[in-house]
C-alpha cells in the first residue's frame, strides 16, 4: 500500500503555493505570485500537483490555509480545494495560515492591520482577535522581552506601532509546505476534529451582509 497522498493549498497572501505529499515526503511543491489573480493562476499548478499522484491513487485529504489574509485569495483556495476533495471523495480541511510560517512556535505572536483604525493579534494556535494599537504595542513589547518572535503576514507600517517596535516585527508569508508540516504535527484526534468543521476563511469581523430591498424576487412568495 502506498503512503497516503495529501494536497495542501495556501493562497491567503499574494505569494500562493501548493504542495503534494506522499506520507511525509514532498513530491510536488510550487509557489506563484497571484495577488488578486489567484483565480486565474491557481489551476495550472494544481493540475501539475495532481499529476504527481500514482496511477489510480486518490487523495486522502485536501488541507487549505484559511488566513487571515486576502479574502478573495483565501476563498479561491477553499473553493478549489473543496472541488478537488469532492472529486477524490476525501475530506477538505481548513487550517490557520498562521501555523504555516517559520516563526509559528509556542510563545510567538502574530499581528496585523485590521483596517478601520484597529489591529489584530493571535497567539500560537489561537484565533485572530481585534485589539487597539496601544494594547497591541504593550503586548508586543512583552513578547519580545520574553525572547519570542512577533510576526505579520503583511507589512505593519500602517498599523500605527512605534517605528522602533515595527522594525522588530518579522514579515513572513505562509507556504503550503509549512502548512503540511503543521498538519502532520497534529494528533489524529485533532485532525478528526478539524475535518468535521466547515472550511471557511478566518474572519476578523463578521461577514457584511446586505439585506435585500423590498420587492426583490427572493423575497416574493
């Protein structure tokens, strides 16, 4: 029996990537810069990745980075991954993109610009939380003083941090290969729990929903 094959998709930042693993061996890996064009650039690398499967072999899992990051890029990765999983009749699983960077270790702090004059933060393995800039500044100082890393998936120049502190924040972008490493490091029980959850982007705020105007066809009985 060949080792289980798994596909990993990370498209939450402008530098997107794919990786195909057989067991713990990386048999395919490709990175491409898509910015807002992931929908146009993802499918050629995806085809090449799937060509790395053994004849007749199906995927055991498709694991997709869920951000935070580019909302459109993340959604494209999720949609593509779910489509592949449907064809291969295997689970599609979401995993935080914050676990797919070199500094993702216990004690590390992820930070970023949440727009609208606010910031976000996430401890190792935690979900992003909105916070004020002053609060974030003090937390970053504490983490750095303790010798742990502070990183961001995008430049933090607009967050409003003191210049000397912003210079200490590492700029790191997630990769599919590191997403694979984070997934394989989880226990079987953790994987099963994640596989049972719906795959959706990491939201910093609740999705904006527009109520249909009166007279809209969907509101007519």
